[in-house]
């Protein structure tokens, strides 16, 4: 991110976290996808299990 060690030492944890989040967003990081619903999860589990049996 380009900060010197002294600049990092002078930051609060909140400031450093905000910088890291902004840096990631500016460089193409994506937000986390939403978690699957319980039904979606169970459907994927069954799909994997059926493939293992074949």
C-alpha cells in the first residue's frame, strides 16, 4: 500500500483496516458473495455425494 513502517505505527487499527479495504477495492477485489441458503447447501451436498457414488 506504500506506507512506511512509521506511518503504520501512527495509525489506529481502524485506520489501517479502512486503508486496506479501500486499497483492495481500488485494485479489483470483490465483495464476498452471500452465503448459500440451507436449501442450496443441502442441494450441493447431495450433488457431490451422487457424483462420488458414480
